[in-house]
C-alpha cells in the first residue's frame, strides 16, 4: 500500500472513532426525535367541563408519544396510537359513537388534542353534550 | 352487640371491601390526573426551523409531565419541571440567556410549549435568531 493510501485509511478509522459515538447518540436521542429518522408524534390530551377549550379548565391531562414506541401518561398508549394510525390522524373520525344509553342532559365536556402528529402540528377540540356521550364514543384515545 | 348493629358493621366491612379497591385505583389512575388531588401538568414542546410556529415544521417534539413525578420523553424531566416550578410557569422568564458566543447569523428557530401547566392551558411560542442563541439560553426545559 502506498503511503498516501495508508494515511487515508488511518484518517478514516480515526474519524469513525471520533464521529461514530456522536452519530450514535444522535440516533438514540431522548424522545427518539432526531429529525429524518421519523416524523415526531407527541400529544397532550385534556378533558374539562365546559362548552369550549377556552372556558373548560382542564380537569385531566395526559401525554401520548407514538414513536419510536407508544408511551406517555395515557392509560393505553399502544391502543391510542394504533387508533390514531388507523384513522390517519383524523381526530374527527375517532370521536363519533353510539348515543344509545345516554340521557339528553346538557353538561358539556370538551376534549382537546394539542401537539404534533407525524410531523404536523395538531390543535383539535371537540365538545360532547355530557360525559356519558364522551364515554360512549368507544375511542381508546379519548378514554383517559 | 344487638343484631342490627352487627349487621350494620358487617355491611360496612363488605362495602369497604368492594369499594375500597375502586377508590384506590382512581387515586392511582394513569397520569395521576384524578381531579382534586393536584392540578394536571402535561406539556408538548417542539422546536423547528422557521420564524413562527405557523411556518416552522416541528423537527423535534417531546412530552413533559410534572405530576405526580417528572416524566416524559424530555431528556431531563426532573430538571425541566424544577425550572418551571421555580419560574412559576413563566416561560418568558426561562428563555433568556447570554449571547456571548453566538454569531448574528439569521436562521431562526422557533420553540413552542403547548398543553397544561398546573391546571392552566398553556400556548407559548418563542423564536430565536439562530440555533446557537437557543442553545445558549441555558434553559433545561428548552434543551431537548
């Protein structure tokens, strides 16, 4: 091997030793949110009594992360993420449900979803006439 | 003990046995978000290149929960929650910092915080002229 080629090989090995760990730590960055690997998905869901998010003080709030693995304080992250993926991130498609066993009592509850879903910002808000209707929506995402 | 008193005592024990576990599970609900125990705190933080949240696609997004214990995909939940508590939830107070070692290059990055902090809805947005200024803000919350 000529001297120049040997030097080039040595430099390549040295560069890999120095930069390799950095690249590795970037890939394993907390939150798994390194740009380019996959689009970030991180959400906050709230529920509160009131006609709109502006007037409904959040009584409960949970977090949900869907990549690299489902996690968060949501009681069923895996189910909620699967539901969101199946709906293509369309929150309106999720929150429909049967009204069979609920009264017409008007005591509105508002659920909100804010954050990022597959790289896009999300700000969703939906009001149910009463808590029974929310619970009957049969959505894993909104069961928290 | 008269018979009626004995029956009453028996019923009380039975009721406790049936209802006790339910009350316990409510207290230990996922996310620790049972209303009345403490105000919920659940946040989504994003960072993206652009002049405002409307134009900056989120490159990274992490979640942060501060009660009952610090958690989330944020790399330092405990530090971030302590910082937020110390600032009384004032995000503007956090994001100041020295500009000593940064250039004047204009390549804006926007950080956002959305969700709930101690029961109040939060929607915060701050733009730094370049990433160096963001990193030099010495805020644990914004280091993700």
